[in-house]
């Protein structure tokens, strides 16, 4: 792992709809790679392909998104620090301090490093460098509704065998579905092989969960591919104290390489059943104790705490806390609405 290159990427400022510097960085970086063909569409989505397929072969494809939620600053100073990884989506990391990267502005204040999804970007670039036959794509403006991936070039997907995204915190998560969109057959060859590959790469047990939206959801909805999303080593996402764990990122790269070796250059088809039509209802009515707070939120983030979680607006300071008991009630409502598995 080239730590200086990783720091360089993490220091590139980017925010939803203000991603030009990251797009320019990627075009320059990929343009310097041997044997890689690069295209950028009218939306600033970036596509790269390396290697020529043989008869009956398909490319593995890896994706990430180019925006973060953090405000643009004049300077992103990336520093190495030993930090504790916080409790993250079902996993307690204990009291071991690990080498991490955290970002500060010119006045020395934490500014949010944007590991969501700069970690994913770095991993995709490394897989593009290290693999012989591969496709990668970088989509704009994921954080406010997957706007770039909704407009993916479908022709680019025609010779793809499966698609993997790196956009989950920690070192232990695999997304089975996003917003009710199932990504793979949990009993099929693709997932059973991929799970072994990923587990071996990270060196720890993986948790298979339903997650909020990200670009892989759009790829699945627009194709017949098996898809998957996994952890890439960022923590405290969407906060000024966000940081990334270097070892987690290295292991995520290895997990991707393992997948390509074990899955081969084959196509793993997975067609989903159309979702049943459901009646739209209001999650919080005006009798709910949460109504006033939720009414003021625009684009929300969920921050997990030890005994509950915080629902917060990603653009201002509006937020409120839900304890585990009320959180479970909310989970039951969402499970029924989106039919989580």
C-alpha cells in the first residue's frame, strides 16, 4: 500500500455537486496507468477498463462514489494517529489502538476525512493497478440519492460478470440488500464463493446485513448481475471526527483480489423479482413524539450509539436521539415496509 498516495487522495476536497477536483484527480491518476482505457461521461461519471477478455470471459467490476458530505475547506491536513475504532454497526472493536488517518483544517480542527467514500476510491484504483482484467467506475453525487449511478452507461455493463462496491464502514460488513433491493442470491455460487474470499481477506467474521442506499443498488436495478457491497475501513462517517483505519483498507484490497481469483472471469447472473405494490404511508404522523424533529430534517444520516442512535440532518445541526426500545419499533415498521430479509 502506497501510504503517500492514499494521503494525497484523502486530501482532495470533494462534496456532493462540488466534485470537480476529485474528478480531475481521478482522470489524471488513471490516465497515468499503463493499459487502461478511460472515459468520462457528460455527468462526470468515470469508467475505466483494463485488459482484453478471452472468449467466454467477463470482467469483474468495482465501484465507488466521488462525493462526500463534508464542506469544502482550503486545506485537508491528513495526519497519522493511533485511535480506537468505535462500536460500529454491531461490532465492538475493544480498546486496541490502531494506526489511522484523520483530517484537520488549516486551523487544526477536525474537518472530516471523507473516507466515505475516498476509501472506496483508493481501493478501486489499487485493484485497477494490480489486476490484469478489470473494470472500475466512479459515480458522482451518491450521498443525496445515487444521482450518478442512476445514469450509468448500460453498455459498460454488458461484458461484466459481477459488480462490487466498497462503501460500508468498519471491517466486517456485507450488504445483502439496499433499501429493499436484494443484491445477490444468498444460496448461490456467487455469494458463497465471495463470502469465503472476503472473510479470508479481512481475516475476521463478516456480518451480512441490509443497508441504506448506495450506488450498487442502482447497478442491481439496472442489470442482471450479482452485486455486493462491503466494508472499506472508515469510521464515524458523516462527522467531523471521521477517520480511516489503514489496516482495514489494506485488507479490503486483499478481499477484492481474493474475489477475482476465486470467482474467475465468469458471469454470475441474478435476476430479482419485481417488488410487490404497497401502499405508501407516513412513517411519523403528527401524533408521533418524533414528528416535530423529523419534520425539520432534509437529508438524514443515522449515527449508531451504544444504547441507541442519532438521526441527524447532514447539512445542518438538527438531530435527535432514539433509544434502543424506540429504535426497535422503528425497525419493525421499516422491515414491514421494505420487506427486509
